[in-house]
């Protein structure tokens, strides 16, 4: 069973458990959180691997990009999470440098 650092849903930052230790999340939530992280990270933002991430600033937000290209980038990002197979992306809103929709995978759903 995979675990990951639990991120506060409001700040997307690490948080503590009831004992004051860094909180961990386990499946199925850990997989959903990891998919959300992969889809939210901007290209070049990851300190240890600047080659991953979505090129939001460079190629998506504020540009006339075909929807299918955005979906493919999100699918690729979600599939980087171990254990994630089929991914479906539904985009509902793309305007003013904002992106809305859902990433659905193996029984999990992540809002964009």
C-alpha cells in the first residue's frame, strides 16, 4: 500500500497528525492526492526533477491551445503516479489563465 505526505486541502502544504508528527496519507486517498499533485505542478517547478510538470505558463494558459493537447498533458501527468492506468480528462472551463474540470482514473476523481 502506497503512502505519501498528507497535504492540507486548503494550503496544499504538509500538515501534522494528532501526535504532532508529519501526517501521511494512504490509499485510496494517497493516489488521488498524488494525481492532483502531478496535474497541478507547473513545468520546471519540481526541485528534484525540473523536466516534469505541465507547461501551463509556457504553452497553455493565455494561449489558444487545442483542448486535446491539454488533455494529453494531464493524462501523461496522472499516469506518472504508480498504479494509475486509464485516465479520462473532462475540461469544463478554460479562460483568464484558469483551468477547470476533472481527471478521472481507476475509480478516483480529482478536480482541476
